[in-house]
C-alpha cells in the first residue's frame, strides 16, 4: 500500500525490491503520489521528474526481471539537490539566473546514482547557489519544515532535508559547504553527512566555494545514509581534488554500531552563549548515552574554532565571487537588457543585478573585497592561516580521541522570516558545522531528541578524521539504536507538521 | 566604519552587478557589519603559520594527453541566449584586450 | 584610426640622447594533442564551437584537470632557457570579465611560476647578447571573437560580436624576459633577434610549431626610455598585436621615436598598453589603463599543486635536443663554410633543409647550391616559404646525385625539380617519364657535333685556328639539336677534339 511504501526505509525498500515483494514502479509511484499530496505545502521540490522516474523504474524492474544482479539502491527513489547537473532535467541552483537551464552533461554523482539504478524523482529546492541556512534565499520561495510548516527546514540543502522528512523520498543528495547538509538534517530530525572533502566528486556540482563544497547523503536512518554514502563515493579523474583512496567502510560500521572503548571528545568551544538551552540539554543527554554504551568521554579544547566562522565568511565568499563570475548572460542563462543599444558589460551588469538575490550579491561583493590587492593579506590570506590553525586543532584533538562531538547547530528550526534579512544572525547557524568544512574532515548529524521548549528536533554532530567516515556511522548508529529503543519509535514519527497528528 | 557606501558601489561595479541606489542603501550597512565581524581573523597570532589553500594535501594530479569526446556544436549552443554562424552572439564589446 | 598623430624623434637622434630598455613577453601555443585542462582536441581551423566541452566552455559544475604533457613541454622550455624548475608551484586564478573567457577568470600562474631565472644567448650580428629570462609559466588561452558591423572587423564601432570557444583552453606558455638594458641603437634588432632565437629554440624542442602568422607564437614588446646617464628607468609601454618578426623590430623603433618626442616635450610617458598597426608601423594607445587592473589573484582551488619530481625533470633534461646555436656551430664546421655563407643559409630559412639534404647524401656545396639558388628563386616567384615548397631534402639530394652521375646536367636537373614541385612524382620517375636523361650516346653526340660543324663552317674555322673561345655557338647548336639533353662540357670537349685534328 502506498502509505506504507513511503514510510519504509531505503534499506527495507531495497530488501523488498530484491525479494520481489514490490516493484520499483510501485515504489516510485507511491512516492510521486506522496509528493503530489504534500509538496504544495512543503515545497521541497523545484522540479518533479514524474515521467523520467517512472521510465527509470520500469528499466530497473526489467533488469531485475531478467535476473541481472543489481546494487542495493536499484529501484529506490532519491531526491537530488538542484545544484547537481542532470541531463534531461533543469538545474537552477535556486537562482533566477539559471532558470530554465538544461545542462548538456550529468554530474558524476548523478551518473553514479543512475548507474546504481536509483530513481531520481526530482530536483530539490535550495538557498541560491548554496548560500544560506534556511532555503529562504531560493529565488523560487522557501521550503518548509515538515515538523512545523512555519519553520525553516534549514539550508542550503533545505529542500533535500524536507523531502526526506516529509516521506517524499527515502534518500536525498545535498551539498555541505558550511554545514548545508548537517544543519538542515538536524532541524528536520533526520540524518545528514558531510563526507571527507574529496571523498566523492564535485564534477557537475555547480561551485559555490570550491575548496569547501562537499556532496553528501541525507536519509531518515543512519544505515540509509550509509548506503547512499557508499553508492556515491570514490575517486573521480574528472575532479582533481578527489582523493584516490578506498571508500571507508561506512555501511559495515553503520551495521556494527559498537562504540565500546571508543574515545569521544566534547568540543569545549562549541557551547555556551547563543546555544538554545534545549539544544544543550539534549546534547548532554546524548553524550551520557554514548558513555553508557561504553565510550570514554573527555572534554577537548579546539581554541581556534572561535575564528572558524569569520575565516569561513572570508574564504567562501572569495571563492564564490570568482566561481559566479561566469554567470554573465553570454553563453547560457538569463540575459537582460540586450536591446541593441547596450554593450556587453552593461548587459552583464543588468543581468546579474536581476538574476542574483541579496545574499549572493552580498557574498560576491564581500569576496571581491577580500581578494582585492591591498586587502588580500589581511583578509583572505589571514583566513587561510586560520584554516591551518583549525586543521592543527583537529589533528591535536584526534591525537587524543577517535571522534569529536557537539550540537549540530546552536538552535532548533527558526521561523520563516525571522532571520531573513539579518545575515549575521543567519550565519550563526553554521557555528558548529564550519570547522569540519574548513579542515575537510568528515562529520554527521544524527537526531538526538526534541527540544523541550518547542518540541523541535535537535541534532548530535559527530566529527571524525579525514577518511575515517566510518567512525561517524559507528557512533551515529549506536546513538540512533539506543535512542530509538528509548523512544520506542524513530524521532520522525513525532513530526506533526504535515499530518496534524501522529500516524 | 569598515567599508563605505562608495566602496561598496565600486566593488559592485568590479563584480559587474548594477546595484540600484535602494539596494546600495540596504546592502552597504550590512556589508560593513559583516566585514567588521570577519576582520576578527586579524586577532589571531599567525606569525610563521603557512596558509592552507588546499586541505587535501594532494599534488601532481594529471591527465594523459589523449582526446576525449566533446560536445557537438548543437549541444554547446543549445542554451545560448543568441546564436549566429554557429557562434555565441554577444552584445558589442568595448575596448582592446 | 590607424594613422598615428604622434610627433617622432628620428631614431638615430633618439638613441643618442636616450637609453632604451626593452622587455619581451612571448606566448607560445603548445602543440599538445588536447587542451590544457580538458580532453578536447586542438587541431587548428575546425568549425566554430566543434571542439568544446563543459570544461573549456566553463559550464557551471565543470572542473579542470591538468594535461601532463603541457607540464612536460613547459619544463622542456624552461630547461632549454637555463631556468630553475620549481619544486612546488600552483595555478592561480586571474579574475576579469571578457566574453572570450568562459569562466571570466583565466587559470594561470601568479607568484609561483613553473620556471624562473634563466637566460637565452641571442646572436646579433657577430655578437652574442645574453637576454635574462624572468619566468616561464603556463596558462590557458581564450576563445576568439569576430566583431560584426564595424569597419574592417575591428572591435571599434562593432555592433555585436560572435564568439568561438574552440581555442579556449589551449595551453599557452608565457615567457617573460628580464629587462634588457644597454642595447642602445641595437634595441630593435636585439628584440627581433631574441624572438627569432626563441622561436627556433622552441621549434627545435618539438613543443610548438611556433608560427607567428598563425598565432602560435605571439610577442608583446615593452619599451621604456631614460635620458642617458639617468639612474632610474623610464615608464614603459606594452605594445600588443605584434604579429611578425619584422613588426617586433618596427614596434621597438617606433616606440623609441615616439617616447623620445614625448620626453623632449617635457611630458611624461604614460604607462599603458598600446596596439601595433602593421600597415603603418605605428602604435596607438589601447584602452586607458592608468589604474592597473586588479586581477584579484588567488590560488586555483580546483587544482592541486604541481611538484615535478626531480627524476622526471632529469629525464626531460636528458632528452633535450641540441640547442640551435650549437647546431649551427657544428654544421658550419662540418660544412666548412664561412660566416657570410652561413648567414645566407640562415637568412633564407634553409638550415634544416640543407642539413636534411646533406644527411640524404648530397655534398654541402651541392645542397647549398640548389636550396639557395634554384629553389630560393622558385620560392620567391611563387610567394612561398622555402620550407613550404613541395620538394623534400631527400629528393633534392637525389637530383644532385643524378647530376654527379652524369645522368642530368644542370638544365635537365631544373626540369626535374619543376616536375617534383608540380607533383609529378619522384626525380627518377620524372626522368623516366619525361625522357630527360643526358644524351650520352657517343654516336648520337658525334653525329650532332659533325652536323653543327658542317652547319657553321666559319665558326669551325675560327676554332681550328686556335680560337677555342669561339666554340660557344657550336656548343649551343649541339645543345639545341639534342633538346639540351647533352652534357655541355662533354659537347665542348668533343667539338674541340674534332676540330683540333
């Protein structure tokens, strides 16, 4: 029955499909119906690919019918953040400047999903060019948090998180540059991972900040996220920054879920002022839980983490000011003002003015400033030095512990409109997630309860060394199992936003 | 004040964004606030600390000098705002390079 | 406007009062099979936008990957220029907006070039000038624009432009000299000689076909003047659009004359980019760049550092071909020719051709004779370059061999050469097909000689009387009778023999 299919995890769907209990066509149809039923309220999707999804599902069913051995994700629906290029489907990056753009090539990750037989059901909403923490910077309207439709689903991968939390797809792909997978996952009560930078491929990911952008998985369970993580990972010769090393055994670690004897460090600096009390209390309980499961807890200091936010808001805008220069109305995308009287520069300037939103403009100008001669050393150059110091903080910390933990984000989901025109307040959402983006190591957010003051989800962040992504899944799975045991059901089952009642 | 309205206007021109006066009025104070905040990085004692431009530590990633199939002209020009003689048609460009 | 309205100080005067300092920035298009950062092919002259991909089009989401061969070629150039090869360096983004640059930044190198601090010894007349090399770095080329609607397709007054990105992403090596001072009146000649020597060196390395006419070698010329004896150098101008060796020389000359006039008038030379005009030999001011462009360079985050291992650099060094200057010295000694004769060969662009002909078995004298003589004339008459003639050194050697063997005389040899150039086939095939061998049948020759004597009794009488020189017309008659297929010297000998009895 359709409702049941959309409530199943990707792992369970995979098993059912493999056992022939259900067809991919049925699974896909069920999810498309769910999307049709709720997305007018959630607005997770910018484009629903109904026809191509059903066609893909039919192909998978045929291949399975012929006895072809298929991977675990074959026939399972996945939602793709609109920052990944997809042939046959539009790619807008949440921006007017790319409205209607149909790329002539697939991102490597898109290709890997297709090769795995996953069913791409649509492209999800996002903050414009991945800049934001609420999806309110989308040129096409915000997405809404399935827990409370007046709240943001986080950002920039807000559409992907909302889609998963609203049962529109069991899996989604997002990108994390300053926290854009983990923070939405946290405020939507699901799982989201930022893999080791370079652990998969950025080819076909429209660039925001090249040295920080990291594609990653979102799912309702740790195992689901692990399955997707494995399917998209691995070296890509088309991406010079991708790492040629074996994919860490994330699925095995998620199934193993044993943290006894693991050394876990609580980052002292990621707490205190600006952190919602309910977030801190749920986080503290999560730490106690891990201890009760056999982990050894210590407090660790990472003194330069307090400079992570300013360093990030210099490095990312600098790289983006250059990455977004290509949007100039000459070869694709929006073109405004070409009436035969204006020269190329005027048309460029008018197009970019009309095509970019406020946050994008802010960051481009900020980046142009930070790279200007005379300012480079004091701003961009200095930020890169801070980056080195943060990497050293992590190295020192990981010399003492196996993983680090913190809240994923200082607050639960805020209201739509609350921080929309207050950039500084908005940037604070990234406080906990940014250090791992700067250092390039792996980090995950897993649900650890609801904040007592408002009943909204809180995420536990786990951070692991470069290429030790499996440790994330080991710890997250252990926490998830213990919590689910304690609650009697997955956290998401308590989400009231869409149904108005518990199912 | 870290940055003036005029400086913001100048940067917008450099970045080829035709900001309206109203936008300038709105963005300039926000940018000033942001720049003041990010200037915090200057507090960090970083004497002798090498900057990190690439976190992975990779070097010498190359490809072989072997042809790979490319796009057809139709594919390349398909999304162009204007095309003439199988080329991208762009408004007049000023100046010499 | 291509006519300059600048006042000029005559060159001789200008260099008397002022000291020129010159510098050259040369771009070389590498002859790799594929582009700098993607696998698109690089063949010249393809249909517009038929050699492009997401990477060189700069499509959103695309990423560059470095072509290893381009790095190797650049190291080759750096080693040949006696540079230090960086042990670690990075690419950088040079940010500016221009429609022929798909990303609106160029991936280049900024403060970490692959090669630094070398030199090139340049022969100027009978002297050697050592030109310092500041740096050699790698970058990507831009697309090409057609400007429509203006006069003569120039950018000024154009209504719109049409952009072709086939050349976007072609690997470019930029070679920058250190400032060259103390050349005085020789500055223009030194500049030209430097570009010439650099071109020959790069060609010998096999990394580019370095044709200025095709744009695979481009040189910008920097010139500044300072009053003689001044302690500081003057402001320099950079002149672009210098498309031939001759233009290099003319551009330097013109700038010296123009800047001298500016300084004489008590004004300051504006530091700017200028544009050279072939038709008038003048330069005009480009876009005013009083304030230098801020390119906001930063390390390219999509590429990782390049750290060429020492073993690789050593391998490249070991495989370097002989430098052209050494080749020239060696060949001159082997061929035993004078400096003047060597110059003639070099000026005709015939060095490789003569060497190839000698290698195919001809004597140096014969090789020189044919290439500098008949073939140079053919090249000049048809308006082509010597190397572009449709005859190979091996074929020339064969013709010379046929002459030495007596099968051909010089006249017949020229006919054979005509045939080869016309595409009729190999020298031997042409001799066969056209029946061009020397008439050496003694009987036929003797008959022709007797006939000539009989037909010209007065001339014959003179020769009998001892006036050997008068035999000319008799030789001519025999040559005519044999369709010039006799060996003239042999005929002459026969005539003298006949008439001396």
